[in-house]
């Protein structure tokens, strides 16, 4: 399974939400992923590898959840 979020039990509940709600949630997660990628780049440039890895993970999971909502 490429998207680890798809294996979570709560994904079915997310998919059962009203389409307007899922659209807003997907938009928030997209913003979160973009912000996390930006923060990861800044942290990496400042030689803060641990924080860069943290923000990369935040961005990855936000993207996975967003994709789970849209599939």
C-alpha cells in the first residue's frame, strides 16, 4: 500500500463526510502541506536537519490524508 493513511479505520468516516466538508478539509490539508514543505526548506538551509525531517513528515502525511479524501 503506497498511501499508509488508507489503512486507517477512520478513513471510511472521512470519506463519509459531506462533499463540501471534505473539500474544505482537503484545502486546509493542501495549505498545511505547502507550509510544511516551505518550513522544511528553511530548516534545512539553517542546518536544522531534525526540524527539516519533522516538517517533511508533516507535509507527507498532510498530502496522504488529502489524497485519501479525494480518492
